[in-house]
C-alpha cells in the first residue's frame, strides 16, 4: 500500500514531516530525503542499519557523517557523548552553523528514524533559519527531553542535490552495476 500527502506550503523540513502526521499516527517512522543517495555495497542499507539501532534504543536516530569544516554551513551539525565509535548521544545540534559556531564536523544527512512525539515538538517549534520550521530545532528539543542518537552509518553518501554529486552517484552506480 502506498499513501502520500502534499506539503502545500514550503515551510521547511520540519513542516514537511508534520504534514505526514495523519498517515503516521503514533508510530515511529523513517524519513528519507531523496537528494541524499546512500549505498552500502557490503551490507544492509542505511535505514535498515538505523532500524536495528531503533530496536535497541527506542528513540529518534539521525544519520551523520564527517564533513570538511568549510562545508558545515550546509548541514545540521551535532555534538554529544560518544557511546561507541559510530554512535553518539546528541547533546547539541545547530542548523547550518558558520564554521566557527559549529559544535563539530558531524553533519546530519537525509536519513532519520523519528518517534511520534516529534510531531508535538514540531508544532511548538518557531520558524528558525531561513524562516522555516527546522527539524533540527525540534530534534534538539527532543534531545533535551529524552534521547536522540546520531549514527555514523556504514556506506557511501552522494549529494544528488548538486550536479557534481548526481554525476558522481551515476558514475559510481554504473561502475558497480555495469562495468564488471
């Protein structure tokens, strides 16, 4: 079964996620942003990896990766307490910080598992960066009230929202699928 809803106004990712509440109800759910292509050629996909973590921790989980410091301004950036080499309990997150204001170089990429309490937090979130309702702000509130984990996923991520990233992803997939 496939269902969808439309975000009728462009008010940010937080608002887009809130638009899906009637379809989701009180269940945990995954968010996949289409401009981030994630491939794990050696095992389960990124969302499947995160689902395993959700079974263990039962809280919201965001996928993160290290990015160069001069690119942190493009992302939500997290910092927190390391639980293991690839898992961090989020203590702070900032949407698109200047390099000097970034708490780390761990950037959130387009894979999330969210718990349904996020909807009330989004409703209580004032518009932030760019006048949009930022999911980062709602997640920060969730982290302060409970638990949000950040996961350094296994696999490769391509930014298909840029021409260079789209071409890189296309070439990578071609090489993996057809060049052998």
